[in-house]
């Protein structure tokens, strides 16, 4: 039987966050989005349909998260069954890490399909692995350690990803220090290699410290998938019976479509609409990450004094302003302030949403199922937000109109929260 609160095991679990967070920061946010739109044609035709570079990138995210949303019940069932947790975590980790390595060979329209598929598989590997990573928490620690251990993983992920991003910034800005040519895309493509190796190597160390699988008879993939769907349906029936919880989740769905789409596409917007270079975008992302730390504390401070709903409203108003400012922004200097505003509310809105939802869960015995439902809802919101963004980008030829449309998601979120009340607040 697995020993709980073993220091070596818990450190290994936190180390996995150090490993995979590099993908979230370097690939999905800082370096790959502007590189993707920079090396392919502005407009091109596939199967008779016209696409812009940014709409193709956005639709890749949409399709990836649609696949993840459809897989989520199966993955949740596997995680809950507990028989193949480590095996599937290793599978999705290898998928994601190898996908990053393959991005090195993506260098233009001739390799568009390679770049698209590798990026999509990286997203699936990252999000799919998180289901199993999170499910290890109650297996290795007692409830009194959950908060502290979870925070340690978050901190290690933040520190590790920023350290690697700083290295990548030096590679891009000072390639000769590393014996690389000053011209061309090689430094950026080598950054993708560093992410893949970082992810695979540190994850291997983490996996070696996590408890081995204990196969459970009679729990095949079909049975575990059925169990996952049953859990989601059971939670939905209970949520539907609580009008207050339903109001919150409707608001959460609305503003999550806006939040996640902005986070995914901020770099692409800056690159395409404002002409930011890769090195400039890395600096923007670093500023954003630093401000995000203070933003999380600010959200918690507002919540402590005025309550969760007031904190959410405060942040949603800022998000609404960000979308409007993004529509009108013209210069790089102004965009730095917009990016700082995103950092201010990026982490806060997500952490406050999670803690608010936790207060609405009526039982402590079925928390995993409730958060599986929450997770699927967020993924579907990403699909909706990115799909609408891509569609408007294609129709209007500008990402600015898409950004303006996202402001409606935040406005809808605020409207839906009007009648929401948090118990005992």
C-alpha cells in the first residue's frame, strides 16, 4: 500500500509541474504562436476553403480542445479507477514531449501539416496528462497536505517555465553566444527542442518517484469510459437541481470562453496586428507572469474583504476593458499596459472561479466528479471561444473585431452573476 505524505514522492509530484509548465508558457503563449503565423502565408487555401494564418492557428486550438473535451469522460474514468494512472500519465507526457521535438522541423508552408499536427498533439498531451497528474494528489498525500502540496507544484511550474523562457530569450536575442547563426529561424526552432527535452527529462524523474500502477481487474477502457460519463451525468443532475450553482456555472462558461481565448491568442494578436518580434513577445510574457503573481494576491484580498462575487465582478470588468482596449490599441507601448492588465487578472479569475465553485459543492465525498464536470465545461468554453474568434477573423480579416466580440462573453458573465449568491458570504 502506498505510504502517504512521503517527502520523496511529494517532491516528485511537484517536479512534474516544473516539467510540463514549460509547454504552457513557451509553446502555447510566448514563442510558438508568433513563429507559426510568421513562417506561413498570410492567406492560403486548403480543400477549397480560404484561411488566414491566425484563423488556422485558432482552429487548431479549437479542434484540439474539442478532442480533449470528448476524451475527458474516458480519462476521468481511468483516473478514478486508479488502475492505469501512471501508464497514461507517461503516455500523454511522451506524446507532448515528442510533439515539441517535431516542431523543430516545421519551417514554412511545406511543413504546415507537420506543425499543425505536432502542436495539436502537444496540446492534447499536456491537457490529457493533467487529468492523471491531478488524480495522484489524494493517492500520495492526506487532505491536510493538499493545499500546501498543490501550491508547491504551482510554484515549481512557474519558476521552471520562467527559467526556461529566459534561456530561450537569450537564445533568440543573442544566438551567437550559443554558436548559432544570427539570421534565420534556427534559434527559435531549437527553443522547441529545449521544451521537449525539459518536459521529457524532468517528467521521467517525477514519474520514477510516483507510485506504480495497481491494475484492477474488470476495468477495461470501455467500462472506465462508461463510468466517466455516468459521473458527469450524475453531477449534471445535481447541478441542475441547484439554481444558484447553475447560475455560477453558466457565468463561468461564458467568461471562460473569453479568458482562455485571450490567453491563447494574445501573442498571435501582438505579432500579427502590432508587429511584435519574438524577443519582444518573450519580454511581454515575462512581464505578464510577474504581474500575475501580484494579481492573484489582489484577487484574494478583494475576496477576503468584499466576497468572491465582488472579486469576480472586479476582474470581469477589467477583462471587459482589456478587450475594448485591445480593439483600439495601435502602438507597442500601449500594448505593454494591456498585457500587464491581462497578467493582473489572468491567474486571479481562474483561482477565484475554482475556489468559488468549491464552496458550492454540497459534499466532500464526490469532489473529483464535480471538478471533472467543471473541467469539461471549461474545455467546451475554449472550443466555443476560439471557434468564434477564428470565424470572425476569417469573415472580417482582422483579429480586432474578434477581440471586440470576446468582450460580450465577459458582459454576459457579469449579467449571469447578478442573481448569484455564495452561501454564508
